C-alpha cells in the first residue's frame, strides 16, 4: 500500500503562483512514475504532468511553459510549481503514483482556485 498526501493548494489571483507538494509513504520504494491530475467541476479529469524516476517529464499542452513538475527520489515526493495561473486552472489536483504490478495510487486531492 502507498499513501499520498498533497498540500499547497489554495486561492490565488490570475497570474499568480502556487506550489503543490506530494509526500508518499508506505510501500513507496516500489513507486515508479509520479504525476499530477486535475478535475474541474463538470469536466473529465486531466493528466497535468508526470515524471519518471530518471526525471523525464510530460506535460499537458494546456500547462506547458507555465507548470513544472519535479521529484525528490530520496524523500519519495513530487512537486508541481504552477506559474501564470489562469481561472481555467481551477480544479482539484491529485497526486498519483505508479507502482509495479499494481494499480496507480491517488492522493485525496487539494483544491486550487484561481480568481479572475
């Protein structure tokens, strides 16, 4: 079992920045890729960014150039630096972790609200 706990969400004005953190515990040794998903009201969830253990990253087109994902393999943690936030970035953001031989794990989510 892996537990993921997100922090860092909140309310920010358009153009502002937030940094999300995700701390993993439990059987975190088996985590491979980590990522951030988001879901806005009435919309499907979206993969925002992901990062492999070696640091290869992938971003949704909607956040390229504004968001940066990183991870700390010693702490088994992931981060999402979000700059130039837009109202359409408003959503619940979930940290995810892939584990060999198992379904992905999800955190409980943290709310990000961007006011115009």
